[in-house]
């Protein structure tokens, strides 16, 4: 079993990041968070990291001429901390193919729907739940998947569903799905820590312990 050296990329409140920290503290995840990086100065995730004594840096995309140079800066900061696994915990930028190649099959994303449904560019946050409610789906859920060069496209590691009720507002569904996210993201990471994930093409297999 290897202790994962995690680099977290986050753009928002950071509740998924908090779920990772809880799992580590409670002995459910063999990992340490080496650094948290956000593209948004006001991301709540930065405050959570700082309060936990974890290096937390805001890197503004505006000071870089393009996304290739931006991602190079992020990879540089991750390498400084000897990060060997990257988590997109609510990160709203598409990674460049150079970044994905650098950490091939070592980047996880959490998406608040059952991919491939309700995924892809523009499908993030409340937009997802609005689309699910509007479509009249009877179930939704969350997906943890490896990241490749396309939005929400890499091999799926874990999915878990929740019911959608007729009277649900998108916010009701978002809260129900978020609870699932906080369960399956640390669970998926632990499979990698225990080297239990095999990937073949677009499919993953969780090997016995
Ligand atoms: C979550 O809903 C996640 O599915 C999506 O972005 C949101 C992040 O929430 N990728 P938080 O910042 O982890 O609270």
C-alpha cells in the first residue's frame, strides 16, 4: 500500500476537499495532501487548506498568456511537493493535454451526475441538477472518473445513485448528490492507494483487496 501524495485542484467551497481530509484523519484513506491550488482567489477550499496547515496557493489564469503556460505553472508547483496523484475537487477548468499526459491515469475528477449523462462542457454545479430535474429523471447521482483530454470523459471508477423526487428543486437534488460525492471520492482514492485499480481502454476494474 502506498500513501498517496495528493495535489488538490479546486475552484469552489471545498466540501469534497474536506471529505478527503476527514477520510485521512479517520484512517479511511492512506494519503496526505501536499498542496491545494485554486484558480479562484475567493475559493473556500483555500481557507480550508490554510486552516489545516496545508500549502494553499491561488494561481490566477489572468497572468498567463494561455492555458498551456498556466498548466505548466500548476505542474511545477505540484512537482515541488512531489505530488503523485491529482484530484479535481470541484475544479472548473479543462486540463491541457500536456497536464493529462504528465499525470496519465493519476488524476481523478468528481462529477455530480451519472456520466455520460449530463456531462461535458457547461455541465457543472447547479446547471447539472437543473437539467436532471427538467428532464424528469427518476435517479441521478455522482461519478468519480479518471481525467483524460475531454470534459468528464475518462474511465469511470465509482458511481452511486440517488432518487430524484417529483417535488425536488435543483438545490434539493444538489444536496442529496453532494452527500454521495463526499462518500465516493475518498473511497475511489483509497482504491488507488491500495493499488486495486486496473484500467483497460475506457473501463476500470476494482481488484480484490
Ligand atoms: C461538486 O458538486 C462537484 O461535483 C463539482 O463541483 C462541486 C464542488 O463542490 N465538480 P465543493 O467545492 O467540493 O464543495
